[in-house]
């Protein structure tokens, strides 16, 4: 029996996470239509908090040894950015649809990923990554044109 490589396993996990993001955005978008983007974000985070709290009670290890004061700055920034991401996604899906929202989010992730790789000195394979960004933006443009004509 052949063992699955760590890269293959990580790639499958990333694909599954992407599918879950899309599904989550759609569900929050529907909730946003019946309430508001901020309420949809609120419920998303409350349910997530409840799930993580249960996880912490069962498995432990989520809090730093010194409690909240020892939490790194990135924990506070990441949570804040997460709220903005969820609320904006809920607002966008209701207005431009799931596909366009996904394309734009992926394009933003790709652009910021390429920039971060450059800043962090991990620019190997820069041209294929940049080409991927261009293809995503081209797909977005084509999709937008078809939408206007249709």
C-alpha cells in the first residue's frame, strides 16, 4: 500500500477547505438576505466560537499558557480581519452572486499571496503564480462581460 505524500494530503485538505469556504459564504449570504451582513457575520462567529469552545473543553490546548494577555498580536489582527471577511462576503454574495464573489476573493488571495511571497523572499516560481493571477482576472472579466450581455 502506497503512502500518500504530505503535499498531496495538504493539497486535498486545501481543496476541501476551499469548498467549505464557498459553502459557508453561500449560507451566510442567504442569512444576510433575511437579516443583514453584520447579523450573518455575528451568527457565523457565535457558532464558530461555540464549536471552538467545545473543542477546547474536550481536547484543550487552544489558549496560551498565560491566558489572553499572552495571545500574540496576530491572533487579535486575524480575528478582526476574519470578521471583516465574513461580513463582506455575506454582503457581496447577496449582490453579485456566489461565483463572482468567489472569483474576486480568490483573485485577492492570489494577488496578496504573490506579494507576500515577494516580501518574504519566497519568489521561486513567481511567473507561474503571476500567470495564475492573470488567468483568474481574465476569467473574472469574461464572466462579468457575459453577465452584462445575458
